[in-house]
């Protein structure tokens, strides 16, 4: 699944290998301000082709549904500085007591996510 950056205090959280997930449109859509800020920040990273904002539920004990930001990247850039930048700008605008997972979308996950939600951001060609 690639690097997962779960943001609740800005720390990364590992998941067990092979953990399944459920993907869908957010039950409670994020604020327009958060969406706008994420779009603006995505445009600053030439490596980002497309970004999806969706709700995810990892089927692992103790997990709750939460927002995820799935990135489709051009090539194989280091996602950590990109995730850190997006997290830094999203953190003050996310709902209290919530978290956001930021990760590169693997091809199998991309298909499921794209079937569930429209892109939040798509790089102009």
C-alpha cells in the first residue's frame, strides 16, 4: 500500500501487511476551505498527477472510518515531503478529533477509489 501518514498529531502509523480496506465517499464531507487548501497545495507539487479525497475504513482492530488522501504520482518520487506538506496545510482545517491518512495509491487501490469518488485535484496537461 505504500507509505501511510496518519495525521493525528503528525505521526506516521503502520498498518499490518495485507489489511483490507473499505473505500467510499465521505459520510461527512470536509469543509470547502480544507478542499480548496488541498487543491492549492497539490498544484505546488509537479509530481502529483491526481488526488482523491475519500473515506476509508481499514479492517483492523481498533480502526474507525476516516478521511484519506490518495495520491497518484508521476514516477517514483519520495512521498514523505509531499505528504508532510499536505498534512501541514490540512492539519489546522480538519475536524477536531479526526485524522487524515495520506498515501500513494497502488494500482489496485486506484481502481477502487476512482470508481467511488471523483478526483479532488487533477494536474493540467
